[in-house]
């Protein structure tokens, strides 16, 4: 079990000791209890929010939630020859990237991701429980292994009424010496609910 997965399980133990609607300890307190950084705790909380175990309320805190409605649909395509015997249960119990590294010896070195607004078709609407042609965000990501071979293609549909996009900006010094900002990454931030994931080996 990786470090992040271990922290997630320890946070989950705390959550399971609470009742529905009850606030979990603040991030700072969780850091003290678990002996890890705030970034590590926040990553674990993000996973539990995405899975529907927790709900964030702006300006209030994070609470134990009931089983929520699906918020996202993610379809993963991987070359079957590079991940023999990979199962859906594997993806439910561990990070895909951890599996690539630990089980198959594959290291991710780079990737490209696009983000665009879209609307749901019939299949996506049914899976997400929303009306046909509901607004959504479409993420498409291709990642490359150290060998240069594509190892993953992901299409993710995020409900437009349950997510907002947050872009992290970092300082960058240009050739003229002036300091500006460049985009580091864009993340879909969960408002409430849970995500669903399916896999497809090609």
C-alpha cells in the first residue's frame, strides 16, 4: 500500500467513526493526528469527496455525506499488452499510476490534457443521472511511458453543475528578465457527490 493510500485509509477510519452530517476534524487537526503535511491530507480528502463519502460546504467545513449522485464519468483506455490481468477491482483498490509503477514497472514521464465545455449525450446523461444535453466539462488526457509509448488515454466527463475549474499559476521569468505567471495545472474541484470510473483495455 502506498503512502497516499495509507493516509486515505486512516482518514476513512476517522470518517467511519462519525455520523452522517457530522463535520470531520479541520485539516490542521488531521495533520496533527496523522503526522503528515496539509497537502497530503487535502489529497486524501479530495479523493473521499470525489467518492461521495464527504461533502464540502464553502466557508463551513467538510462533512460526512450520504450516498450521493454520480458527479463524473471517467473512461480509461490502456494497451492490454502492457497491463496483463488488470481488473476493475484493481482500479478500485489502488491508484492506476501506482499499479503501473509497482506491478508493471511502467513509469509515466509526460502527458497532454485538453479541457473543453460540452453537453452530455444519452449514454452520459443516463450514467450521470442528468437530463440530455446537460452542461459538462470534457477532459481528455494522453500520457506517455518512459519508452515513449502511449500508456493511457482518458476521457472524463464532469457535471457542469457540480464542478468548478481551478487553475494553479506559478511565477515564470521570461527571456527579458520580467516575471510573469504560467499555468501549472487545472483541476476540477468537487462541490459535492461522487465520481464513477470505468476501464477499457485495448
